[in-house]
């Protein structure tokens, strides 16, 4: 039952992604190793939206490491179904850190069996395009797994998530798989200590993750370049936009300020879906961390909006018939898509 639920959600989200985003460009899918365990390491700009995208746009099941305080509650069945394992931190109590040994032992075994895993290598989530300093967590995990199972192939896989906008739906997404790192080859080069080899893995991973991002560095010109990421420039291919931002960003058009006419038009287009939009705004307002905005909009879009259209559509069907219900659905979708198009700068 859990496996069925996992794949049901996986493929539901895979197709929903192409509704939530205006355009998705996936590059390097063929680079994913066909054999051996793979630890995916994406950048982390979208809270829980990031693991949902990686999970839905990669082949096979993928196991992810998740903070331990979300386990043990009423959603435990779903956490198990989604292949999540708990990681304990000092804030969870020093005595609980011992439990990580069991979690990591499961990770080593999964990787030795050729399974897929997901772990974010940055210190935490954020809403900037550049890569934050990587922790050694993912490098240490894959290193220890390879040492425990030296005859098994294992790979550390850089992934780049490039959002055309960090708040608004219907933006462009460039989803990049980088060049995989075959762990056994890297850690068997010369005589190095364990700490040196883990750090070497981390540095190689960092460089390859940067290759997967539009704006990998927090340079003096970063915020000027950031303004060049908009609905027009993200229609370029990933490589073209990355090259332009590196070499000739001033030639790119910048974001435009939203006029009063655009705001008023967006308000009119909101009327058919005013209730779900209002509820979404109220839900989003409960989160102080702005990084969760896109995640909550994504979640509301995949669950609440369809429920709203289903309920309101049946009410229209009851009073006015099938043709009016279908017309209402099409008109609501059209208005919502046009609204997001003009709001996206």
C-alpha cells in the first residue's frame, strides 16, 4: 500500500509540475548512473518544494533524510511511505545523537544496494541563487558508505534547482543534473587522511554544483545580476542564460516594476478563484520564513484548488447544467493562468 501511495504521489506531482511551472527545462537526466547507489545533492532554495521536485523528476524511489522532530506523530505513515529517515541534532537532545548510527547504517545499506538517496549539502534552506557553504554531511555519508562496502559502486550526484522566481507560480524552472562523482575513484587517489578525503569530496561536489546554477557565486555584482532573472530571460536555455550572466549581464533586460493597471487587472482576474486565493494567502501568512511561500503555494495548488473547483463546479452543475460547469472550469483556469502571467516580473 505504501509503495502504491508513493508512486501515485510521485507521478501526480511529476505531471502537476508542468502546470505549476510555466516551463521546465531538465538537463543532464542521462547523466544519472544506471547502476550503483546514488546520493543526490541539490541546492536548497525552496523549503519542502525542493525534495518534492527531486523526488518526482528522478527515476525510481528516493530515500531522504529529514529532521527527527517531525517523526512519531499522526503523519508517521506518510513519512514512511515517502521513504524518509530521521536525523537527530543536538537540539533534539545529546542522548538522541546515538540514534543517528542506526539511521546512517540504513543509508549505507541502501546505497550498497544501488538505491537512490537525497541529502541537502547546504547548511539550510534560503532564497538566494548563489550556493551557500556546503557542510560535510553528504560527503561524509557517502564516504562512510563506500568504505563499508568497498566493492559497490556509489555516486555523489550534484543537482541544480534554478527558479525563475522564488515566490510566484508559473515561473520557469531549470532543473540540472551535474556530472556524478564516482566515490571509489576519488577516495583511492593517493595517501590522504579520512578528513582530507571527505573534504576533497566536498570541494569537488561544490564545484560541480556551481556548474548547475545560474548564479553560483555571491559576488559584488550578485544583486545586479539577480535583477536580470525574470520571465523574459529565463526563456533562454540554461547554458545561454548562465553564460550571459557571467559575461554580459548588462545586456539582459531587468525586472519591471508592477504598475497600478497590472495590479488592478490581476485583481479582476482573481475573482473566479477569489476564495482559494484568499485562503492560500492566509495559510502563507502563518509562516515567518519566506522560503516556505513557494512550497505552500505549490501544495495548495495540487490539493486545495482542485477540491475547490470540484465542489463549486458540482454546485454550478446542479443549478445550471454540464455546459455551464465546464465553461466555469475553463474560465477559472484561464483567468488564473493570465493572472500569474502578468504578476510574474
